[in-house]
C-alpha cells in the first residue's frame, strides 16, 4: 500500500493516482492477470511465515517528475519476536522521518500472532514540531476499537465494525512476504488501515518476473506484484526478491506524471537484515 505520512484516506490517494489511465510507466506491460484470487482469512496459517526474520530495513521514498527527484521521507521497519510469558508474538515497529520543517516523525508499534499475522494492537505516535499525538487501536474479530487503557490515547472510545477479522494495512509488505508468491498467484486480503477507511478486501497479483538492482548493486530476481485497490486499474507495482520475498522497490505513477518510488536502502552498521539472493 502507498501510505503517505499525511495519512490521507486510501480512496483520495487512489483517485490521485488513477486519473482514468492505469500506471502507464515503463512497467505498464505487466497487465492484471485474470487468475481467481485465493481468499486469505485472518487466522490462516501463512505458508512462508518463516521468511519473516528479525530484521531492520530502511526505505527511501521520493517522487520523480520530469527527471527530477524530490525526497519525501525515510522509513525504518524493524521485525522482532519478543517473548511474552510462555508465548511468542511478532512485533513490527516503524519510524518515518519526513523531509521538511518543522520536523515530522511518525512512530508505529504493532503486535501480531506467530504463523498467521493476526493483528492484536497498533500504537501510533505522531510528532510534528512540538505537537505529539497518540493513537492506539485493538483489532477484534468483529471490529477495531481504541485502546482505552493507553495513556494520552486520542482514540479512546473509537470503534469501527468489520464484517470479518481484518489484517493491519500498515504492514502489507511484511504480510505479502509471508505468502506463496509465484507465477499467476493472486490473493484477496481484508485490510484495515487504523483510523482511516472502513475495512475492505484488496487483491494483489503476481504479474510476472523481473531482475533489478539490489542496494549493493547486484542483480536480484524478483516477483512483480500489482495492486489496483479496487479501481480496476493497476495502481502500484512491488518488486519482491524471489528467494527471501523482501520488498526491494515499489512504484506508483499518478495521472499528472509523478512517479512515487520506494527503494530499499543498504543496511547500516548494527542493523539485522536478510541477505538478498543475487
């Protein structure tokens, strides 16, 4: 999912991306296949969950227009498996540092069930200059609610119904990493972006293969996954390394010719990461 730090609703973003055409960039030859999507339900065991390893990855997001590149922000995404009592859960923490002044930082902290990616809690801390806003959510089988016990939570009393349990849309690239990506594969996923749009199903398709450059300059065979976000036209392209299924690159082209790009950065000293297949 393309998730901007302004937290614009998905429907507004899709409208900006579409403009009636489809992606129209150099990757436009990767059309939407017609394979019937697999229906993924929260609680299903994910076939490649073991590909999710403890790791810290950073992504640079930037816009390209008329050959000029403008930085948006840097994402840091950390996957870990902390022990809680006798059980283990998966935790994913994210930090977005946006370019500009006053500085804008978004930190998110979420917990998930091992093997299924079932979300339990999601806490968001947004700091713009000296202003800090806290939002905490709990995922339940039939709704998503505010965490009333979380101090300073601005979402206390919040509740949105869901016809079925939903996955957390903020962590789509890690969820897709745990699915059996292969030629012709398509999957329908019930997603909810905490505090944004109502829960809904979205289809992701493996549209083909490609070989792109890794952060260290090597060549990485990738699955190219597309998403239309219920528009009927390709909105986003994702490049996942075939061996590890780590996201290497994401692109989305708007109707006014701006290409939104997210690329994996080389690991920094002390980072835990996964070596990509070359």
